[in-house]
């Protein structure tokens, strides 16, 4: 909470880290990530940098957070499910996105650690 430009209470502050996924080291800071949002990006990562970079990034998401929310294209769901399972995460919610594509629907997936 801020008052006249001074921080009064940091207990409710949100910290955002903006990094280029797949190119930048995205987990090189000393932080405990509660929720990670990966919204409609991972198909670009797979197309630009390849399957290995895509899978490594997914794995790093699960290893460095307690919950993850994805908006993901249907063709990538199987990859996410496998990496989640290998990292002891379960799918808590699966909701069809309002955004459609020519190659399948997009889905909102919410994973939590077991």
C-alpha cells in the first residue's frame, strides 16, 4: 500500500517480472512464485525455438511455481499434461476459451501442485 509516494505495507504487493521466455533466464531471481500466468504464448515459443525449448520452458514453469494458469492451443495440451504430471501437478480447472483458432480451440488450464 502506498501513501504520498511512500510504501506503507508490502504484504499485499504484487511483483511482476517481464522476461523473453525461451531466450532469457526467467528464473534467475531469488523468489517464490505463487501463480504463473502463461497466456497464449507457448505455441509461438514452440514454432520459433523448437520443441526442446518449449518442453524445457514448460518444465521450468512447473519447477518454479505453485500454480500455473495457461491459455493454450489445443495441440499443445498433451505436452503440458505430460510435463505437469512429471512435476506432480494436477489439473484443477479446464475451461474452453472464448477465442477460437483455425487449428483447434484454445483452453484455459489451471494446474496446482499436489
